[in-house]
C-alpha cells in the first residue's frame, strides 16, 4: 500500500465542500435505478402492429397497437432520460466506491507503513539478545592459554585412566597390598601349585609414587579447573552484559513504538474522519436529472 490512494481520493472530481453523503448518494442512485427500469419496461413492451382476429360465425375484432407515428418522440425522450439516469448512477456509484476503498485502505494501513511513508523514518528492528558463543569467547584468550587447556585435559585424562579404581596401576596396587608376602595354593594332588607373592618394590615406595601420581592428576585438574572457571566467568559476564544491553534496547524500542502508536492512532482517526466526511457533488451536467430524481 502507499499514500497514493489518499492523494487520488483527495483530488478526485467527485467531492466538494457541499454535496451528498454516501447514504444520500446511495438512496438517489437506487431511486434513479427504479425510474429507468420503469422506462425500460415501457420501451420493451412497444408494439408497431395491430392484430385483427376473425373467428367463424363471429364479428372480426382488432387489438390495437400501443404505438403510432408519435411513439418515437416518447421513446427518444425516454432513452435520453435513461441515459441521464444511468450516468447519474455511474457517477454516484464511482464516488461511493472510491470513498469506501479509501476508508478500507485507511483501516488496513499498518503502523510500519505509517512510520515509513508519513513520518519518513525507518521502522526500528526488534531487539534480540546476542550472547557471544564459546568460539567468540575463546578468541579473547591467548593461543598459549588455549594450547595449555588442551594439554591439561590430555595430561589429566592420561594419568587418571591409570590411577582410577579400575585403572591398571590402581589394580596392581590393590593386588600388591592384598597378596604381598602371601602364598596361594591352587589345584589338588600332583597338580597342586604353590604361588608365593614376593614384593618387587617396597610398599612405601609404591604408596609414595601412587600418591604422587594422584597429586599430579589433581594438579593438572586443578589448573584445568582454574582456566575453565575463568572461561565460565567470562561466559557469565558476557551473558549478563548481553542481557542488560538487550533490556535497555527493548525498553528504548518499546518507548519508541509507543510514541509511534500514539501519533499513528491520531493520524488514522484524522484520516478516517476526513474521508468519511467527503461530500459527493453533482456535476453541472447531471443537476437537471438529479433534481428530477430527488423530486420524484
């Protein structure tokens, strides 16, 4: 849609300071239609022939034609009158139609169109919360930090897989303390086998080194946790800032839209009133037939 519709209606020749309302114009158009339909009915019933009837044993009789040489004077006058009546109707109907279309145009004219066409401004975009992605945040850290993070993840996982309860070192440690200095008998009779478990290293050495591995794994994990914590803080800060920015933008957006809505409603009301009150004028060439219809 564009404001061309309003400009066209304003400059259309149908309207003026004095004239008919749409209701009055519609009444006159309907009345004119009834008048020309009556005249058309008379023309359609014209006959130029007398009808002579002769019945055996009865006197002949004639049905006289309803027309004579002078009928064309009436026909021509009526045709001219019908043309004038239809011309009046066409004028009034076009005027009513344009008013109705313009009022419908105003009814469906949107706030966005009003801001662009009437105010000459760009309709503001709806704000959205733009939270930085992990990739965006990672760009804020140095290459060395990111490399160190990957290394710590690998180191912590590498040590952890051996010392966790089902890891090979943890399993061997448990076996050491369960079986050291013990003899286990397997089989029977001549198949009897005695297995003696002798310490390959001291328990203190095993325990000391196992605890050192645990401590090493905790150290890797602690450093990794520290970096991850820093990243999490960055994420929380970024989300907080994005949320605050979004709220500020949303407040400003809603404020602007509210201002637009106030002036938009005033404009719509003004336009509706202006075009609803347009009066339909009767052009000079149709005033005579209009007077006849009005006075009939």
